[in-house]
């Protein structure tokens, strides 16, 4: 049922109280088609609302994707392919895999949001990205209802990036995805410092996917705020990359600046560190602030408007630009 002037407060993890001109939920392709026919405004697909900042009321037809279902499409003794509806909660999918001992996405535990949102920003954490397990996805082109299949190559994945965030932004609704998972023995990825350290501390010598799952959950809970308690959308900015010349110039001044050298020989600097250096970590202005345990997460302490959060983000961006001459790019979708 199409609703008018519908509050999105409970449908975005920042908890911003703005209205959508039109709103409906769809649970299958046919309902989505009907919604598109009845849309009086530009259609805009909503998943878990965990990577968006709604600045003002939206003059859009917001359609919430609740297509569910997890099925095994094919399997042999080493691996399997699963087919997952875009409306499934991402972490529920990870838990489903762990309970069946299927490996591949355990490092991506507890990432908020839905399966359909995962390819848009190529979700990643602790040394793994969705792009490594995704085989293909199906999407509906909103303009004409055409169903299109995208292979991993077609998705043009990058660091927190895909064709759906760039060239084809806002043009498709992701309906379902296929992932390739492994059966035991699994390849375990724990080279990311924090996981390895904690697993060792727990005295686990040959960790399995459940150990990785538990550890990632523990780490995330220890430094990322729970959106149900404090409104947030995870990392607000991407970690910026700079070239060698710029890195050397900055490193001469900021000798303790952390860095990861990428495969393209670029220098990736943690945005959280840059923001902390500018004095924002744990600093609150009105209802908004940078989280005390991870400066990259902008939080709504309650009652903040989308505009207040946006203004805070711009203040943070300005101070990083001023101090380091680095322009932070938002990771969150600002609507
Ligand atoms: N750091 C600070 N101060 C801070 C935060 C971080 O100095 O307040 C420095 C520390 O040196 C730390 C380093 O930054 O070692 C990296 O921090 P962290 O491990 O928390 O990771 P991140 O680079 O800040 C990225 C992702 C997270 C993901 C983690 C773990 C981005 C933009 N963010 O954060 O993803 O969970 O790595 O893999 O790439 C998200 O996308 O919403 C998200 C939370």
C-alpha cells in the first residue's frame, strides 16, 4: 500500500525524522512493478537504512525492499552457490552461513544493513570484501522495469564502491544476489591485526570460521556504537589514499601517521586517525559528535536533524583539509 508523507525515522540508523513524499514496502518483483507504476515521484530504493544520511524531507517515492529467502542453488563437496533475496538482513545471512559451516563471509559479521545494499558499496571489513564471494546479481531497471543480470565484473567493484554508486547511481533495484561459499576446510583470513591479536589472546590455535565470526562481532561491539542505542551509519568517510610524494611530505611532519600501502602503490591513511588528530574524537556539539571509541563514526546522541549531522561532517571535513590538505570523501550516502 502506497503511503503519503511517511516518516522515515525508524527506517534509518541515524534515526533522522524526515518524511518521504510517498512510501511503500515490496516483497517481490510483481509488487515492485506495481509500485513503480503508481509512483508519483522519482522511485528510490531503501534497504536497512544503515548507510544513508537523510538531510531533509525527501520528494521521492521511497520503496523498501523486503524480498527474502536464502536457497542453495548448487553444491559439490568443496563449495556451494547460494541465492539470497535483497531484503534479507546481512548479518542474518552471515549467521545462517556459520550455523551450516559455510565459509566466505564470516569477516563481514555484524555489518548493518541488507543483502541488497551490500553490493552497492562493496561492503568490507577485516581484510575481506563482498566482491570476493559475489558471483552475480539481478536488478530491475527502475526506468522501464527491465530485469538485468550483473556479473561481478559488471559491478565495477572498488574500495567501498561499485557501478551502483557511480555511473548507474539510483537507476536499479537489486533483487537478489548469488554468492560462492566454501565447505570445510575453509581458508581463514585473520591477517588483519585486531582479529589475529584477539584470537591469540583467547588461546585459539587453529581458528575456524565460527571463531572469526565471534571475534569480529566482539571487536565491532567494542568500538562501534549500536545504532539502536546511538544513531550512526558506521564509518562516515572513506579512508583516503594519497600518492607517495604527499605521503612522504606528511610523514616528515606526522611521524606516527598510520598507513597501509595498497596494491596500486597508493598510501591509504585511516580517516579515523586524521579526524582524531584534529581533536574531534569524543567531541560533542549539541546532539552530534564523533564517537569516543572510533572518530570515523559520526553519532546522533538523540534528536539531531539531518542538517546538523551534515554540518558536523562538513566541519570535520574542513578541519582535516586544513591540517593535512586531504579532502575526505563521504562513505555514507547523503540524500
Ligand atoms: N584510528 C585512530 N583513531 C580513531 C579510529 C581509528 O587513530 O578514532 C586509526 C588506528 O590507527 C587504527 C586505524 O585507524 O588502527 C584503523 O582503524 P579501524 O581498524 O577501526 O578501521 P578503519 O579503517 O577506521 C575500516 C572500515 C570499517 C571496518 C574496519 C575494519 C572504512 C571507511 N571503514 O575502518 O567499516 O569495520 O575498517 O575492517 O573503510 C563501515 O564501512 O561502516 C565500517 C565500519
